C-alpha cells in the first residue's frame, strides 16, 4: 500500500493493493448495512451494542455543530475495532499455540485446570476466576509476544513536562510498550515465557502494573475487556479439545520464537498437529 501511494502509476505491477481495496470496500458495505439495520430497530431504552449507543448520542446532538457523533466517525471507529480486533486476537492465538508446543508441560498444566474446572462443558467467562493458571498463561502470552511493541502513535494536546523533558503541544509520541513488558526491573524473567509472573506463592492470579499490552491512560484500547473475553474463550476451548504438537519430523526445539515483521509482531509461520483429546 505504501508503494502504491508513492508510485500509483506502477500499481499494475503490484496487484495486491487491489485486493486490499476490494476487501476494504466489502467491510465498509457490511458495516453500513449494519448501521441501517440498527437505526431501523433503534430503542433508546434497549442499547444492544456500541453502535446503538453511538446512534442514540448522535440523535441527542443532532442540532449541535461540530459534534463528534456523525456517520463518518462511526464508520471509522467500528472499522478500526473490527480490523484491529481481528488481527490482534488471531496473532495472539498464533503465539499462544506456538508457546504451548514449545513448553508442553505448561500446556499440560492448562489442560489439567480446564478438566478440573470446566470438564466437558463449554467454557464460559464465569470459569475464568476459577482458573488462575490458565489466566496467567494467557497474560504471559500477551506479555512475552508483545504483538504491538511500539503501540500506535499519539499526539500531545497540551504542553507537557515529563521527568524534566519538555514536550510541546502537537508532538508525535511513539510509546514503546515492549520496553515495559520486558523491563528487567518489573519482571522476574523478562525475556522468558514464565506464567509465574502472574501467580503468587499460593497459585492465585495477581495483576501487575507493568502489564500494559493495551497501552494506558485515556487512550487505552477501548476493546480491552472484549479482547480478554475472546482470548480466554478461544484459548480455553482450543486446549480443552486438542493437544497441540509440532508437525511430524520436527520437535519443540525446532520451533522459532523470533517474531516476524508485520503491522503487528506475529510469530514466524509454523506447522503443527492438533490431536483430539480423549
């Protein structure tokens, strides 16, 4: 896309930009159709989703000039949530399965807890508080993988002085989340996959101030709660039903934990076996 933007005349040599733009148009059409459906059935006393809440606020401010709540912003926010959520969840799960194969003893511990707490039932969010080890493993996957190492750029809206450094209004800031998630002063084993980072001496889950894969402050990821829910349900369901092993002819020592290059920091491509648990 960057090459196409700089050299549009050479677009016929690239090709991939056409697929990206086609996909973008399809997603936009789907979101617009969803808006119309929600607007048709809108009930201010029964807010079913973020879209409903936005549309209701839009109606409340319809006579206000320069309101944030207009269709273009609604499309932008929902598109960002849709795209960012899909990419980040998938990338984190890729890392999670890779790390379970790399450390089969941890995979076994997670599965033992799933069997004890969930059994053969469908995992639900209510199970999470009763599964501290699984919760710790998911948090450690996020910390270790650090899939958005530089976060997204921000801009200061006022002059700021931080630890003696003056940062004028309008300065672009790139927060390095990787440095926090791998800070040697905050983590016992910052460069290793170590779920015990999130467990106390009694095996109970503990929160850590330095755990901030969703950023921090007023611009923290708006989908943090949804993301945690999705990761728990997907990860637990997968390990409930399957044992994940390296592909035939390879071993855990062959698995590469070096991140690949992308919009996020995905794992290197890998093959695996998913064997049904009996």
